[in-house]
C-alpha cells in the first residue's frame, strides 16, 4: 500500500484529470494522478483544432503539454494502473488498484470511458506486461519483435498502421471479415508487408507468465484455433463506461454516468468528478478540461472548509509567499 496520504488522488489522465491536476498542484495540494494511460480518449484524435489557443496538435501532444504543466507544480503520476475499488476510513479515502492502494483526503474521478477489454484468459494478469490499450503510448516498445493489434474500425486500423512501423511481424486480429475505414488508412495497412491480417478471427487467450508470450485466436467460421508467438498485444476496441465499482457508493444515472452538481460534487462528500464519466452532455475536450478545473477548485475549497477556512472564489492564482517590503522614510 502507498502509505503517503495525498491531498487529492485524481483517477484518470485524460484532459479532465490533467487539468484538475494542474490546478490542485498550483494550489499546493499534494497531487497524485493514477491512470491506465496518458491522454485517454484524446489518443484517438490525430488532430486537435478546436481547443482554445492550440492552433493544431495531436491528442497525445495536447495531453503531454498539460501533463508537463502539472508536473512543473509538483503533481506526481502513476501510469499502467487501474482503480477498481473505493472506500472511506474516517476522513481518508482509500482507492484500490491493480498495483496497490492509494490514500487521499479528497478524490477526483476523471477516468472518462475505459478501453473496451477482451475479457479473455491472461488479459488481466498481463496488463502492463505486454498487454496495452494504447498504440500511441506503447507501439514503440515493440520495435523489431512480434506483436499484435486486436481491433475494429478506424481505431484498430490506426493502431495497426502505427505498430506496423515498429513490430516485426505485426499481426492484426479483427472479428470483421474485411477492413473498414478511411481509404488512405486501409491502403496504408495493406501496403505494409510486415502486417499480417487475421480477419474474421476472435481472441481466445493471451499467454505468458511474467510477460506476454503468445496469443491464441480462432477462425469464426471454421473454429480452427491458431497460436501466434508475440511479445505484445495492443487492444483497440473502443471505449466503455466502467463505473460498476462505484455502485452503492455514488449516485449514477441509468447510463452508468456519475451524477455531479454544478460544482463537480458527487453524492459522496469529498469525492468529485469531471469529464466524460459524468452526466454532463457535451463530450468535448474543452468542456472536460473546464470541468476538471471546477472539480479541482471544489476539492481545494472542501479541504479549506475542513480546516475551518472560508472558501476562495475570486483569485485563483497559484499560492505564493507574500513579500514584505519596508521603506525608509
């Protein structure tokens, strides 16, 4: 267990979580961000042109810049982690993850939609050990070794096109019997001789001990099984809500989204939420960023209230020591 008690643990490093981290860190709150990856759904965006001030950038590029800003003010990050439990002991929240537990005085849930999983043997055990859900983040780790993408549609094609620049060979496994996507993207995949296609296949198992060693696939028509020797499996099947572990703790709507008020507060005091994981209707990066900031400021005022201090509502500059200057008259 992580024994440090942080002022805030932020779950998720998409634009909502990163923006929240920037603001909590600037207010000198000890800030820890835990996330599966950097960028979240921004990783699906190759070009961002509708974010204020940013003329044009990749989704990951935008996320990396905000991450750097948050780190500048002291925010800490743990990647490759998935939170699947939350409880409260006294005034302290304890978040349970795959790698450990994390303690905090406040929590900001900003994990957006989670990558869709295959739900096959070996997947959970090998997460972070060759099983990845982010081609942009991890494709380069498989340079000159065999690796596979399991995907559908444009997300899958984007992933295998990128992996095909590194892995040798690159396998693409898809339940679809044909490639469907942007023509230029399809042509790019078909023209790469290092990419081998397994269309009309499903994954039965991911094999390995301390790391991925192979993947077992099955032809959907013939039911013939085949094992491919790989060192990495990148799963790009889109995103889903993953709020089951919050049921009974925090109010969710019928879609499984976290219900928040206009100050990003959930039904559980001290827990805040922002971004696509909430019921806020406009699923846009700039809206998620603003909601992340709102959650951060609400968490800051929550801790001030706990200390018997009034809320701060007007000047949100980073806290600095005031200089005292004396003048000799």
